């Protein structure tokens, strides 16, 4: 896969040099959206970056981010057909498997893989499962069956959305006690 513009290539080269010199690790992510062409382009760019790195310097590959929240974006931005494709017709799972297979083919077969979810993903038995909206539980069952302990459970938590955290008593603009 070829990267993007020369400035993108230069940035990736600088990152690879830094990571190597510092002995650092990076978490690489790629998108899953309603646009398969855009997703595949993003994945090609991700592979081009990954090819500049050694597996010792990649802590994981994240495929998709907070997809269970797409249902709240509004049908003008995320039509029901998109949700149906991602969750009911298996687009996320197919793309995930394909991308992991290609990642492995680049020599990264021992590197953990994940898809990132929010706290909403925990709102189920044991994970969120709402037909037509998001099937986090089904995805996680499939991922752990297929990849075992190589699959890393990953959650984004945002305390500013937590209704249990409020402003301090008295002032209307401070939360030093939260």
C-alpha cells in the first residue's frame, strides 16, 4: 500500500524514526464508517504506516471507534441502512477479520487487536446488544472466540458525561471536588 502526500510520508518516517530511537510503542487505529471506499483508503494508509514499524513497536491495532454511538448521530448523518450494514449484515466483523488477516500478513500476528467502545458498550448482559442499533455483545463474543487473548477489550470512558459528577456546591462553574 502506498501512503498519501509527501508530507504524510515524511510524518510517518519521522514517527517511525522516533519510535525506534525511543524504544516506544504506538497504538494504531483505523476507521469503520458507513463508507466502505473511505474505510478501505484509511486502511491502506494505516498499512503503509505499519510497514514502517517493527512489531516490537506496535502495542495494538484498533479497528473502529465507538461504533455503538452511531445510532445517536441522526439519520441524516448515519442512516438506518448504515447501522443495518455494520451490525446486522456483518460489515464490522468482515472488515475486522480482513484487516487483522492483512495485518498478520505484514508480520504483526502477535500484536493485540481491538475495537474501541464507550461505556454504553457495558450496558447489557454482559455487553450492549440492541438489534438494529448496535451489537457489541455479538461482536465481542465473535472476537474473543476468533482471537482469544490476543483480542484486547478497549473502552473509552468520559467522566464529563457521568451524571454522578456535578459542579461544586455554591459556584456555578467549578468542579474541583469531582
